[in-house]
């Protein structure tokens, strides 16, 4: 059982809420089914381009993806991703294009996942993260890693097949670890990346290396970036992070040494913060409250034990 009670945190983890979409992977190789689904009048399609999609305000104050019936979308397009069906049998596709379509009304606007992920409801956020992840993978895997020849899209966007050697390539996901480290006084270790704006501190993070367990990866990254050794590691939650192809695995970790020695290359500064230290730093403006869809904000809030101030809010 987790030592961190999720009820103490009010911050949802972006891009992880149940979307209500059944990915229906068994249809991906059924061209006849896909063709019928594409032309069905209830089918909904949105365009994804360069990690962006059009979003629009709804009358009830929400935000949604701009979707059209498939028959309004170009049918000659080969970059068509089947994303799944909902509980009403509606089929959803994304169409990858070189640019987004013209705006249909004044309030529709292009948005990337970092913005849209905080505004869209679970269904649309789930559809968009799926489409953006596929688009990123397609863009970077146009050539066969086995023989170097061109690959073509297959399985409604979920396979790339080499026409020369027949190899099938599947969407790749790179595991990355992100962790909040605490010390023997239950202070949290937060660091500043070299290229971050002043005042931004967050959890440490890094990629899992070949031949490494995720627990080993947590320990190695924390030691490399901050010079601190860790013992006990507790898994909290994961988050798709298709920038371009990561899966963030979130942990709480207990330090077994406490002296900080930052690498100076990736991490410029790291500090132990007590809850009181962090509250004071938020109040003075020395540290900016975490923002955005990243699981980092949730990990910090789990430790903090109460909602973190929102950016720009008076504290
Ligand atoms: Zn090949």
C-alpha cells in the first residue's frame, strides 16, 4: 500500500484520465472495416499536424477538439490513424497533414498537447495524445532501421512496414523516470535545469538506459544529477509524454545520503526543501509554483500534502 494518500492531492495527472475510448486494435488490419468506418456518417475526424490540433471553446465553458464527419475530410490521405470507438459506437480517426485546416470560427485555435492537455476533457485529451504520439513516431521512422529503405504506413497508423525487406516496425515508447526524493527529515530534493527560467524548480528525471531496471535508473539519475544516493523507491503513477515518445514513470524515492553535488550540465542547482521552506519560497516568489500537465506537479503535491498554489494566484 502506498504511503502517499492520493486523496491529499487535488491535482489530476495530465493525459491519464480514462478516455472512454476503446482502441479496438483488432480492426487495425481490417481494410474493409476501416473503409466502412471512415465513410460512416457518425465517424469523427480531427487533423493533427506538427503536434498540434485545433481546439475550440464549448458553450458550457469547456474546450474540445475540432472534429468533422469523415466525409468532410479528404479521403485520399494516407496518413489516417484509427484511434478507436466510444460507448455509442462512434469511430474516431486522426488525419495527419502538413498543416492544420483553416479556422472554422473565431474561437477555434491551434494548440499543442501541453496546452490542450490541460483544457480538453478526458475523451479528447486521450484521442489527442494517441494521435500526437503516432505522428511523432511516424515522422521519425520513415526509413527501415534494418535495411535503410523507405517504410510505409500500415495498420491504420500503428505499424510501419518496409517495402524492401518486409520488416514491421511498431510505435516505440521510451521509458523515463521522474522522482521526488526525500531525506531523513522528509525534505524534498528539487532541482533547476540549466535552461529553465529563474525560479523554476522541479523533480529530477531522466531516461532509462539499456539493461537497467527502473529502480536502478532512479538511483543512477539522482546520483548523476545531484550526487545523492537513494535506497527505497516507490512507484506512484505513469504518464504518456509524447515529446516525442516517452512514458514517464513517477516515483517517490528515499535518499540515503544528503550532500548535494549537482552535475552542472543538466542540473544547475538543487536544494532540499522542507514544506515550510517551499511555502515561504512560493510566497516570496523565489520559487515558481509548478504548472502544466507534467506528473512532476502531482509528485510534489503528494509530498506537500495540500494543493500547491496555482501560477499567478495570490498566496
Ligand atoms: Zn527494411
